[in-house]
C-alpha cells in the first residue's frame, strides 16, 4: 500500500498551473502553487528534473544549487559515480540530503540523459514514477520524515514537452502510486500502458 504524501506541483507560469489543476482534478492531497523554486515555503523533498550526470547548472537544477550550494551538486555527482558508475538511468531516482533543516532532501530524477527534447516519449511518467517510488521506499524502509514532496513540471523546460502532456503523464504516475496493483497479470499491464501512452483514444507517447 502506498504511503500518503502531500504533493505540491509548482511552476511560475499560469498555463502550466492550469494544466496541473485540470489533470490532477479529484486526486487527493495535491496543491498547485504558482511559484519559482526560490520562493517556496519549507518542504521535505524537492524533485529535480535532472540529467543523467548530475550537472546541475541550468534550469530548475541551477535554482536548487543557488539555494543549497555547490556541495549538494558534488554529493549528487558522487552518488552517481558510486551507485550508477557515472550515469544515472532515466527511470531511477535517488534521495540526497541537503543539510538544510527547512528543505532537508532532494530527489534527483533524470528525465533525460543530456539536455534535449523528450516530446513524444513516456520519460515524464518514468521520472515521476521513479521519484514517487524513491520517496515511498525511504519512508517505508528508512522511516525518513518525508511528507511534503514538491514536483516541478517534469520535462517542460529543455525537454520541450507541452504543458498538458507534462501534467497528464505526471498525473498518471500519481494515480498509479495511489492505486498499486494487488496481483501481476497482463490485463493490469495493458491498462497501465494505455493510461501512460494514450490521451483518451489518441496515442501521444511511445
């Protein structure tokens, strides 16, 4: 069973926030905040929409490092070198302490190997799902006090994914988190694949 979290969805633009509200409508414990990262109130874990090498010098990653300092990027890169032999796969996420009591953790979650378009793929879903599972495992196995988890618009920057599709894939991941299967079979798999790759009857990712 999934452990409850408070999900914050942030972006500075009204259009992205509206897409979040539309796609996450009816899902529990979701708050949409029109804000930059630097202006967020205290929270437990911020998810970085990262690259596979932990080079955090652009986009929202750069904002994270401006707040937390270069040492955080060094720790992220050290973990990538140690745990992933120098390249963190898309579809993985790792929890890294910030050493800041008001913002104690980040989840480093690549949406792409290197900066570039990921439009038409399911990488937004994969990175969001990985982040949720990383938080779940830390809470379940290590009893870390992670309650509020903040997501940016995964893949909306360098990834070039349209706002509506970003919100759709992220919402699908959260629905799957809230409703895990009780048994493994191909009907469950087919249902998940359809939810991930189709918007209504139209295939939108591969």
